[in-house]
C-alpha cells in the first residue's frame, strides 16, 4: 500500500502579510520555527519516506518536524503565480481589472498572468506521484496540496472545496485509488521529559 501524507510548510513573514509567495524562496519566520520545533510526525509517518519542495520554507519545516533531512523534488515547488507573486490577494481581488479570482471560481485552466494553471501543476506532479513506492510524507505548499487533494476529492475548483488545508496536519491520500482520508492527522507535541 502506498499512501501520501501532505503537510503544509510553516508560516513565513509573507504568509502573515497575505503576500503571494509562489516560487519566492522565503524562509520560515522565528515564530514558525519555534512552533514546529515543538512538534513531530506521528507514527507511522515518522518512519515514512520524507520529501519536500526545495524551497526553504518547506525543507526547514520537514527538518524540524521529522528531525532528519528530506529528499527534495522540484515537482513539489509551489505553483507559479507569475505576475502576481509578491502581491496581496486582497488587493488583487479589489481590482476588477486584475483577473484575480477566488479559488472557488478558478477551474483547472485558471492561470495567473505568466504563471501556471492547476492542470499544469498536476502534469508536473504526476511523474513523481506515479514513482512513489511506499508511505511518503511530502512537505510542500498550499497550491500543490490543493491540486492533489482536488483530484483525490473529485473537486474541480467549482464552488467551496470539500477540504480545508490547515497547518500542522497531515492530509493523507491512498495513492493506488487516489482516495483521501476524510480527516487530517495532527502533528504531535511530545511530552517534556520529567
């Protein structure tokens, strides 16, 4: 059986400011580092293959929660947001000429100017996904998670998503059937030594 557990990276300064990070290599902020250092992957995920996006915020998260170095894969790099990278979504949505849309109105072919569509993200992920041979944890980005979970849940970016991506949780997909576990699994906070 091959299962994939997806974990979103910790907060960065750009996350907290509402800026679209895309492929900008923004590290975790100090608060996120401290929070993640106090968590661990639960069993059996603590022994699974560990992968991450090559971007700092993902690889740092992987090291902190797993206590080991992840393998990195370019396919796990965040969706390319093109001309919108570094801008704030609230500002883009307030500008009717920007072309920006809420995720419920995207479709698989929605593409930021000079960016990448969810369908293109899925195309670049498929070879890596098809190569998985055992239980795997992938520390990545919300855009990558949305695309994989959209396929697993049968959601076409049309209306509210059937899942909500939160931090410090594993979103598990059975890969042979592309079936999601209905509820995420929380990272654990080990008890302090007595």
